[in-house]
């Protein structure tokens, strides 16, 4: 969520004493500087209360710059790619790489697998419990070979080994889908 103010003020967390160099550094780290510079008013572009004139992905990318403002050591991102198109996802991946180079620990919560290519470790939670934790490649390999549990015959559903590949109602997306 952005505030009704300039892009510059939003990145600076509404701090009037923030210097331009710190704001530009955060935007560069978030890989959003070129996008902002492409606006007619650049960093002075006014954002309204509903976020216009920005798209959802643009707002999300500017929010990422705000998260990186002030040289944080830890950044927690909740669904940072939920509104991003392919170029936005690529910019996010570059931003995460830059953050890693600068020693910033990033914890990202996501349901979209594209982000997983940019992480070192994965923690999988299911029903509030840790199901898997480890290096990205190991966990992705494990998830790609894990089949969802088949319902027991007394639950009234078809077992996977009894033919049919339809999903069980309410089962939701499965790993690898």
C-alpha cells in the first residue's frame, strides 16, 4: 500500500529528512529506478489515495524500494510477486540477488513458484506445521517427486492408483502444478 504522496516520499517512508541519494539507492536495489525515471514526473509523480496512476505491479515494486530504504539487515516480503508481470518478476529476482550481495537477509512468503528460483533455502508449511526445510534445489526436487496423499477408500474418494486423474474437491493446487 502506498501513501497519497510522491513516489519519492513513499520510498522515503514519508521522512522529510531523507536525502535523494538514499532514495535512489533503495530504488536501484529494488530494480525500480529506470521504471520511475520513465514517468513524466519521475520521482515527483504524485500517487493518489487509490494508488493511481500506478498499476498494481508498479505499486508493489515501489513498495519493495521502500522496504530496502535505509539499509536494512532483514526484509520480510509477503507475496512480493502477487501483482507482477513477467518483467516485474525478473526485476524482483534481480533485486533479491542485489540484496543478497549486500548481505541483506530476505524472507519471502509466496504461493507463486517463480520466486523460488531466486532463493537459497525453502521452508514449506502445511497446516501450520513445518513439512520441509532445506536448500532450494533439494526441497524443489523433493516437492516435484512428492505426490499428494490419496484419500483412504473409507473416505469415499477414488484412490490415485484406481484410475482417474481428477482432483479431489477442495484439494487445491498441488506441488508441480
